[in-house]
């Protein structure tokens, strides 16, 4: 279970609020009332995320932060501060703090910040298995033994220890982020932070600020300085996913950073020096885009110092049966289905499909099939219509709602642990609500967030907490070269 450490001398309010938002047994919340006991807790049992007060009775939160970084720089630390000391917390982000929150705590912002930090921590620490799954519960793996995948594994081994930029190419759903994480975990920077950003998921107007930060009054709404990811992740590794969708003006600034390891915040004149390793990924053909001036050719050459191409699933030969067997075991356990094998007819049907959505689509299809299955053998009748576009994981979750009984849930929780009935009920209702709204918007998170009256960031954090992975859109991707 996720482990949250709160280091704060407030004996009641802050601990109560954190435990309310992150209740047991789903979360473990540990409280330390001073710096010494907090540091001892980190040494004894490193948490997944730390909430740290700036003012502690025995020393400052900034001083303690430095000691925590010396133990494990990967632990996300969220400062808790009064508004008048916000500048100190912002300065701390220069040195690797993950975020900061104001007192009195806004519980929605608390939940969003901690869930985002937990996801970042998971990405850094979940080991990426290469080749063969270690167990049916293995989630972070790149599986397969076809010649093309063996070349991928060799490439990871060759480049991981070399502190150079890496470009990962391949169709959507092939596992590009897993390759990036494998490179990070086998690199000399494995003890430093790892951050991933999807360039296509952030509006162009905000992407520059997210990456490079901004100064106060740099634009409307910039009421204080913001530290960007390249400054915050100094010493670590950053994955820029879907870099082919980065706007051209921002590409020039990124090129300078790669060449000189320095930049300026938006609206600022101060030159910031940083030391980050960049891994980029894209499903676009950057060479074609560069030829048509939709991507900077000089940036393309700079990114392509070392390129790893992930083959599509349809070109991976005998890897398909291995992947099917693994996912059937894994999802069968998760969904309570005792499916132990797949019929020859069903396997042949899956072999004949072209898998435009690759491994991600295969996972979705097998989840749907398991939800329809009965008995120990997966038959062709349980498979969805493969002639239709792949549906998102949120829509798969809709199929699971048939077994959701709100009254039974509440009665069961009252019998098991009445103190958790409110939190557990809301979590399950959110799971159904978010699934139905995303079904209505055909997986479009921006439209779903508008319907629910929340921000896109809160939407993403909620989906992560509920275990829902959503494709951005069900519309077909525009082919390269089209207008």
C-alpha cells in the first residue's frame, strides 16, 4: 500500500486531514512531529511521498529536506507552508522538491498533489522486466523474444550507461515509456529523479511554463515564480513523450538546452544551468516532419544521437501467444476469472488481427473477453468484435458496473470497518461516475473534465487513483503528410 510520511509539529489538524483524504487500509500514513523523528523514519522505512512542514521545532524544513535528499533523492517531497513563506518553498523546488501546498490545506489540492507524487514515485521505482515475465502479477515489463525485440533489449543495454540523448520511436501502444524507464533504471542517474511529460497532452500555451518555469507577472495569472521540470529535475532524467507534437517555437528553446544545458524561465533574464538527461519518444516520423518543416531538422539530429525503434505487435511473430498467456493470467486474477487457457480458434482469431493499437489494444481486448468469459477456456464467442475500433480502458470499466451494488457495498463496509464507509463509498461511486462520463465523451478527458466541473489535472490524478487508463481520443489518428 502507498506509504505517506507527514513531518509536521501540528499534533492534530494536519494528520487528521491527511488520514481523512488517504484512509487506511488503502494507504499507510505515518506522522512525525519533528525533524529528528522524521529523518529516523525515512532511514528506517523510506516512504513513497513526504509532506514536510517548512517550520519545525528542532530545525528548518529546508535543512531537513537536504538531509532527506542525501538519503534518497527520488522520494517526492511536498512542502506545506503558510502563504507568506511561499517564496522559500518555491526556492526549495529549485533543489528538487516536488510541490508545495498552503496552510490551511485545501483537501482537493492535497489529494491531487499526493496522488501525482505517488505516480511519479511508482514510475521511478517499479522495475521494468525485459524478455520474460517474472510472475503473472508483473505489470512493468517489455515481454517477447522475437528478433526485433531482442535488438531492443540489446540497444537498452548499450545506451543505458551512456549519458546521451535517446529517441524512442514506434506506434502508439508499443511500450515506449517502459523502454525509457528501463534506460533510466539501468543508468548512472537511477538514484536521481525521473519525470515523464506528454507534450501532446498539455496545451501549447502552458507547455513552455511546465518545462522551463516562469517568473512572476510573465503573463496573465502568473502571480508567483514557477520552477519548471528541467530545473526541478536537475541531475535526473526527463522523458518527453510525443515530442513530435511539440510546437516549433518551443523546439528552439529545447535545442539550446540540449546544446548548452541552460535556459531562461518564461518572462525572465536569469540564465538557469541544469544537468538533465533527455529521453524523447514519438509515434511520428520525425524525418518526414523535418523534411516538411513541421519539426526542426537540427533538433531531430540532436535527438537522434541514439534511436531505439519499437516494432508494432503485428510484426512480432510468436510474441503474441506469450503476451496473451501473461495477460490472461494477470487480468484473470484481477477480475476474478479462472480462465487458464485459450482455445485454438480464439488464438487464431487474435493472430489474424492486425492490432493497430498494439499491446495496449491487446490488453483492452483481453480484459473485455475475460469480463464476458465463463469456464476455464477463452472461446471465440467471448472476444469482442475486432472489426470495431478499440475502446478505452474507461469503457472496459463500464462493463464491470453490472456487478456494482451500492447498497451491498455500504452494508459490507459498515460490517467490516464503519470508519471507512464514507471514503470507500465515494471511491466506488467515482469509479462508476468517471467511467460513464468518459463513455459519453468517447474517452475525451478534456470534455469529461468540463462535464464534471474539474480541471484536467484533477481529472488525470483521479483516473490514476481509480486505476483507469484512458486513451486520449477514439478518433483515428491523422496520417502523416495529411493537411
